[in-house]
C-alpha cells in the first residue's frame, strides 16, 4: 500500500473549493515529508506517520464542511461576526459568563416551572369549548352553601331558567367492575344525564354517547367507558362496542368509549345513564350535582340574578321543601379546585419571580462591574471612531448570547421541575382539593411550546433589564473622562448603584427565605402526625357492596339485613383465618378524613335536619386497640356495645372541649338512629384526637360509634340504600402473612365479585398524607437555597469589586500604618453596614409577605415568630462570610499599591 | 493605526494559539511554502510544538480567511521546482496582530520578572 497514493485518495474527501485550493499543495508537502521521514523509520513509525496524516486530512475535511460559506471578504463583520466576537469576549471571562448564565438560568428555570404549574392547573381550564360558560350548581340555605341539588329542583330549574343553554344532573357511582378472568375492581364512575355530553360538547372516540332513550324505564342497561378502562381492561380492543360487562353485579352493554383526557366530572372512568324517577322521590330528597352552560354572552352575575328569581318562585310554590332555599352558582373549576390550592401555586410563582428578580439584580451588578472594568477598552474604541452604536451592538450581542445560554439552562431546569411536579403531584392523594385527593382530569402540567416561549421571553427581559444600565452607560460614555486615570466620578456612581443592588438583593432574599422557612417548619411539623400510635404492620383495604340501581329491589345486598350479615360474616371469617392476628372493620382509615354525620346536643331543638354535623366513624373495638389508642377518660368501645344494646359513643378530646365543656363521660348526645332520626346516645369515653379531618385538622372534633350499631340511612345519593355499603378493614397479620390476600380470600368466599380496593398499609397512608406539604416544601427549599447562593455571590461580588476599586486608598492606609487585620475589619464592617440596611428593608418585606400571601401551612402560623429572626441571622452570617473572603485579600495589599497609576 | 468600524480589531485575534504564532513567525521574515513552514517551525520550536501537515493546512486556511496571511507569487529564486507548491507571507493585519500580541506578552513578562518568578 503506497502511502502517497493513499494520501491522494484521502484528499478527495475534501469539499470542492478546499480541494481545488489546497489538495495539490498538501500532496506535495506530504510527499516531501514522507521522503524525509521514511528512510530509517521503523514500520510502526511509518504506520503512525501515515495515520496522523490521514487524520489531519479528515479533520480538515470535517472543518471545511462545517464552516459556513464565507460570502464576505471579512468574515468578522455583520451580525454573525458580532455574535462570534461577543462569544469570544465572553469566553475570555469564564467566571463572569458562567455566573451570569447559572444565576439567570436558575431564576428563569424556577419561574418557568412555577408558571407551567400555574398554567397547567389553574389557567388552562377545562378542555371543552368556551369553558368559562360551564357553571356548577348547588343549593344553599341559611347555614350552608353546599347543599346538594335535588332531582325535582333540577327539573324545575331547567324549565324556568332563562340564562342557560342547558342543565344536566349527575352523581357519583360506586362501580364494581367484574369480569370472569380478573379480580373485581372498584372504579370511579358517574350516573349522568345524556344531555350532559351535548352540553359539554364532546364526542366519543368509539361508538356512541349515552342517549335519552337509555334513561327510559325498562331500557337495557348500558355503559359508556373511559379511555383508561378501555386501555386497562380491554387493551383498546376496537370491538369493545356491544360487549357486556358486569357492573354492580348486573350485565351492561358497552355503547362507546370516550377519548383520552375526558374524565368528567373530576376523574371518573365510566358513565351510566341517570334515571330521574321523580315519582319515587319526595321533593327535597335526593342528592345530585348539576352543571350548566351559560347562554352566549351572559355572565355569572346575570345567571345568579336569574336563579334568584327562579328560587323565589319555587319557594313560593313549594314552601315545605324549598322555603329559604336558593341556587348557588359557581364556575365549574372553582367548585373542584379550592382557593387554598390556587393561592398556593400562585404564591409559588410569586416566590419564583422574586428569585428571578434576585438573579437579575446579581447579573446587573456583575455587568456593571465588568462594564466599568472594560471602560478603558470601550473608550479607546469610541474615541478612535468605532462609534457608540457599534459599542452598543457589541454589548447587545453579549446580552443576546447570555440570554440564550440562560434560556437553555432555564429550560432544562424547568423540565426537571415540571417533571417532578407531574410525577409527584399527579399521584392521587397528594393534593387535598375541595373534593378529595383525586387529580382533576383537566390538569395538564407540562413543559410545552408556550412555556418554552415564556422561558425565552423571561430570559430576554431579565438580561435586558440587567444589562440595560451598562449599555446605556457605554453609549453615553465620555471617552475623555474614561481615558483619564482618574475615574473616581464614574466609579463612585457605579459603586452607589452596586450598593443599592445589594441592599435590594438582601431584602428580596429575606422575603423568599422567610416563606421557605415557614414551609420548612410546616414539613417538620408533619412528623408529629401519627405520634403515639402503633402504625406499623397494619394493612388497610376497602370493601364496597354494589349500589343497586334506583328502584331495583333484587340483587344481593339489596336490603340492609343482608349487608349487616355480610359484615359480621366477614368479621368471623377473618377471626378464623390463621394468618390474621387481629382485624377491625370500620368506616375510618387512620389519617384520612372521616365522613360527617348529623348530631345534636340534648338541649337543641329536636330537628333531625339540624345544622350540626361532626365527623362520625363506626368502628369495631379492635380498631382502637390495634392502633394502640388508650382512653383519656372512661373506656373504649367494647364488644358488649351491640346492635340491640344502648347506643353509646366515644368522643375525641376536641369534641369534648368544644361541645361538652370539658367533661364528657356519662353525658348524652343525639346521634342518628336506625331510622335516621336523632336519638340519645351515651358518651362512654374520650380518646385523643386522631386526625379525623385528615391532617388539615380544621375540624378536629370526632365521634366514634360501634360498627355493630351502624346502619342509619343518610340522606345520601339519589339512591337511598347507601348505608352499610362501604367499610374499611384494618388487618394485622402474623409474621410473614400476606394480609391483602387473606382479605381478598375472605371477601371472595362470602361475596364473589365484590372487589377489595384501596389496598395499602397504615404506614403508607401516613407517608402519603402531607405529600402536598412536602412537595411545596421541596420547591421552597430550592428557592431558598438559590436565594442564599445569589446573596453570597452578590455580596462577594460587590466587596471584591469595591476592594478592587479602592486598592490605592487601601495602599495609602497601609503605608500610613494601618495593619492587615484592621483593613479586613474595615472592609467587612462596610459590607455589613450594607447588609444590615438590606435586612432591615427585608424585614418589612417579610412582614408584608407573611400577611398578604395566604399559604397553606401545617400547624404553623404565618406570623410565626421564629422564622424571620432565623432568616435574618442566616443572611447576616452569609453576608459576613461572603465579605470576608475578598476582605482577607484586601488585608494583604501592599503600600506600593498607592503608587500605581492604573 | 486607524480603527475603522469595518476593520477587525487586532485584539479580537488574541491570545494566539502557540502553534499559530509559530506559523506566523515562520512567514514573517520571508515567504515560505507549506513544507518550508513545517521545517521552520520544527527547527525553531525545537520540539516544544508539534506540527503536522493536516493541522498546518487547517490553520493556514483559517489564517487566509482571517486575512492574517496572504498567498504570494513564487519568489524568483525558486528553491525547488515543484509546481504544486504555493507560497505564503504575513499580511499587514497579521503584522499588526503579531505586534499587539508581542506587546501583550512582553508586558506580562515584565510583570512576571518584577514579581520575581520569571527569570530574565
């Protein structure tokens, strides 16, 4: 193999123009080299020589192909040249460039992810046409704004109103889905009027929607599936329409599937026809939700006025049921996502914006400092005719590159932040919203085109804002003044601006860190939850006996007695299971919110619809002992508290303190009896508060009654047979047992096809509650850390810069006898003066923030006295440390500095 | 030297890579062809800089584009007869850049010596 020929062949890799120009010459050079080097060289050396030569050609070929065609004679002019020059000058100062890009990138990234969160949860809204027209209805009376809608009222509203295109009713359903080859599942579903789909303006993905004919008496049972069920159970089988499913023990025919992303009203997965049989329900009975679409052009206020008229009409026509009742209208989204959540995410965005502001200030002072340092260079250019415009262009090019790089960093950070929220926050139970822990189907938090544009825009604005001052100064610079070595005037002004910037930074940092501190304390308080209870090793499962359709008398568990028998059979089965150590059935899971039921004090008027209600749980005696609860007074529930014996109850400490004036045992209260009417029950014991309101604990009062005495019908649902349908089972198994399996076994044997769902453990539940606080806490931790970093950089930068400016002055002082440590002390003291001013301003900012921002905190008051002093102390010491480093360098300045004419 | 808006600033080219400086030095006193530059650099740098054909032409190409080096006609007293060889010389801009860089390095040296860690 002849290296000469090989080289010639390799030269063909070069692109046309380059080859024409250089190939011959390169060949000649190579030949000369080869002739000089080859004789006397070992084979290895020859091979290496040729390899290097060939690599060189390849490298040149790659470079030539990657270069833009140079159309101008001078490749460094024009916009591209500007950017390249700017890139070069930035690359020459890597510390500065990197600090700017990192600082801005952090600020932009945090702001962008917060914005994505706000946009995805609050701003995006429902994925329907003109979503602002969708209104949720409830009823209200003198005491409550959240009474359910009754079927009669719904029908009357529909007929009488003038402000809505249509109204539709719906209600939640417990849907037990059964198929022969899979374990039964409980699915969130909804009984819904067919007109709702037209109202919302949605089309099915497969098959058809529910229709009014499905709602007629005697129509065959049908179901409309959601995409998730179609996916999970049928692997998106296109032949799904017409198949039969057992829903609540009854075969239903699938008529269609909804497209992905539709889970109206909140996170429902299937829809069944709602039959409003007005003849079988009394006025004032029954419970529905209702949604309506406003007529084009009408607003909520006009609709409310219209419904005031309608409600008055109904109250006059049916005083027994509708006196004092009014319609309560709310924007649909507002009904399901409460203000607490909205204010939390907005606060997140505000805090992130403050961090961005901090970053911009940092960058501004960095650019200022650099601008002054480069003043000489710029002055030369300006004075020799370079033109102010040219100088400004150069600075602007640098700004563009910095903004671009920050945008990239910011986008990457935002991607991480958004991904984290979507992952953690999307888990049901993380956010306790108005209707529980389910994630609304219209939430869609992701980093999409709009968010990225936001990132770009914010980076641009931040850099422009931060860089504006130096650019303006560059434009206005008087070259003569800059060229003179006496630059005291300009640097004094720069110094003042830089100092003001540091003060502002401090103030902002105090604001952000105090919010972060509050959130942090909140998270720490969470560790109190569950203290004192034995939570380990207890499994939890929920069992739901199927809903019967309205009017259906058949089916297992159609009557209350059969349901009662099921539960006692289950109890016995579990007791006999050798793998089960102890089990307890109840209607409460520790740490989750307990449903409310009416109650009255004995002195209240005998009014079964009395305004009071309280968290009421029906539990077996073992429930308390499993968790290690001991009574504060009196006794716990016992096996002797049976169905036929005296009604008893155990209350928690908050209930005792609020309603029973501190002494409970032996007192009587009125609780719902078997017919629903309130009857007397004796309080036999007091237990500590056990988080009956979840961990929010806004209504901590609670009552525990024996499960054996459960069964009072409640005014729940359009179906009046809800009592004794659901319970949760707590099971502690023996060592190594699989209690979930044991529970399934027992239920399957007693009632095949009835699903066991929500399987987890008490420990898991404990971990999951408070997930919301931890999520926010994590964000604020990042905010706080970034703010601290910015302050560090900001103070360090300022002190370093000012020490640099005052070298001569320091040199003079040293020459006049000032010693090192004194210089250090002087520099640090000056810096700390500034820090203190900033902290003072920051204290005001923190007070304002704490009072005006409503935060969701756990057991921490917004005005917590510990947080702000701690934050002030932290920032003070950070400032001191940041000032110390350049101060130490100042301490080593030699007197000869005084002589330098820089 | 007049700085006009369209003319590139010598300061944009510095700091020069060591090997680029060697190439510019090689064509500073008289025009040379590619192989001649290679020989000169290897001799002058005495092993501290390594230059191969490929990299030489990469740098030459860029220097030509930047205007620091120009191609010149073969000197009358041709050293050899290879028709394929082309000759290169330092352009005025290249000279300015070398001067600028030289001054910069010289100032550095002075300060280093003054501080006592660069021997004279």
